[in-house]
C-alpha cells in the first residue's frame, strides 16, 4: 500500500499533480471537493448542504466530512494499491480521523506531499481556472475567503505532519512536469519501501 495526502492551499495544483501520480503509481484518487461537487450536480440532500458552505468559501463541518470520506473509502478503496487523498484532511480533527480510518482498514498514511506556492500565484491560477471551467467558487471574493480558511484551519497541518516525519515540502511554482519530477524523486524511497512490501506479501 502507498497512501498519500496531497496537501496545499487552494490553487496549489493538487488536482493536476494527482492526475499524474495516478498514472505513475496506479493509486486510487479521492478528491473530497470533487465528491461534493458531484453531489451538488446530482442535486442530492448532501449536495444542497455542501453548496451552502462551498459558495461561502467555508469548510463542510468535520463530522459530516469524515463520515463522507468513510463511505467513499468503503465503496472505492478496497483492493487498491493505495489512495491519494486530495483536499482531505483540511483540519486537525480530520487528520486524526484519517489516521483512525486507515488504521481500521489495517493500513497507515505514508507521506504528505505539500505543494507550496506564493499567494499571488494561487489567486492568479484560481481566477484562470474560474474563467476556463466556470467553477463557481473560483471568483475573487470566495477565493479570498478560501485562502483565509486555509491559513486559519488547514495550514497548521504542515506542522502536524512535519512532527510525524511525513511532510515532504515541494516547491509548487513553475512547470507542471518539473514539479511532478520533483515529487516522483521524493517519493521514490517512500514508494519503494511500501510498494515492494506489498508486492512481496502478494507473492507469498
Ligand atoms: P477543493 O476542490 O478541494 O478546493 O474543495 C472545494 C470546497 O469543498 C472547499 O472550499 C470546501 O468548501 C469543500 N471541501 C472540500 N474538501 C473538504 C474537507 N476536507 N473539509 C471540509 N470542506 C471541504
């Protein structure tokens, strides 16, 4: 198993780098933002609740978000070589919950890839994404709220994972392929240990 968290502020490139990591390592991708946007699109009850928070740039409450993730893991992650968590955890209680959810399934979190990008670049990227994709929360007012939420509630997780020896700091500015190569190099030793251990067990 190789379980990774792709960590970073909104607009730091988590989705883009996830897509490349899936290709390279065959991991299953779980983006909590995408899960919520899918509920909104389908008009489910959860989608209606999520819409209120997302349009205000606020986080969905921890209890709700954690139970959604538990469900998604149950439905999608069984038998997979590992999971990339994109956009989760965003708070310390979510990080504690992730530890428990993985432990309950006999596994662990192996590394946290932190994409670090200067704030002006984040804003520019999200404004461009808003224009290109029509994503509703990529407007200047909501972007500012999301960045505040990131600084107040999510960025303490850098220290949290640093103390656990899991945080890998990546300069997330610049060319997508170069950033990916840096991540892949950093993950080589982590993935070698965990993917090889998995293969060896599988061959017994
Ligand atoms: P993202 O696509 O990861 O930027 O997420 C878009 C929005 O979905 C966020 O601004 C939050 O409102 C909500 N969201 C996504 N993931 C989480 C999470 N782990 N906890 C709480 N809210 C979340």
